C-alpha cells in the first residue's frame, strides 16, 4: 500500500489493559487467530459514546472473563499510544478502514485468583479471543508480542511499569 493512502486512513480508537497479579506478573493471552507464537495483553475498540476506562473493563471481561469487581486502577497512560499495521495486514483488518490503533492503556491490579480467569466466558456471544493464557514478567512483554507492536509494548512498560511497585 502506498504511503499516501496509509496516511489518509485514521487510527481506530481503542484501549488496553495491563492486568497485574499480586506477584506483579502480567496477564497475556494467545489469540485464536494468531499464526505465530505471540502473546498479548487484553485490548479492543471503544464503542460509540463509551468512556475509555469503561471500555477497558468491558474488554477485560469479554476477553478474560475477569470481572471489574476483581480489579482496581493502578495507573493509566497520560497520552494515547498508537501503532501502525504492517502492509500485509493493512486492508485486511477492520475492513481496511484504519491504519492502526490509537489506544489508552490502563494498569489494573487483579485481586482475584486464577480460577476467576475464564477465556470462554463470552464464547457464546462470539467474543472468545484467547486460546491460552499465562502470567508474564514485565520484562517479557515486548518479546512476547507480535513484532509490529513491540515499540508500543516497550512504551507501555516504560510508562506503566514503574507504577507497579
């Protein structure tokens, strides 16, 4: 895709969640549609008229089954962070309407147990996104994600990581 067409496309508004357990390890899931060995934190789009924090809690529940009552807000990124899709995905994801995502990220403390994570909680509604999950260290996050999101994850770790202590 030529750069002028890419530049003409907007970013999709989204949110992301760094779910942090009592051991300061971060939830990552492996997507059903992933063709590579990659793991990511929960993320998704903001519905029209939806507040970003509300969207983050909704996405967390849809993707992990974790209810908002098991979380508390630690921090959020002060600015919106963005990433661009690589050329091979541009035009395929989101019906070709977006060049990437512009996201607000939230670090949430998880007060539940592993039993409160249920990847198939919303499967009937067509929302099952992850086929597996694990707790990862802060330092692992950027190495686990797909390459085109590594810079984004490095920035998330830089901005939210120090707030976890």
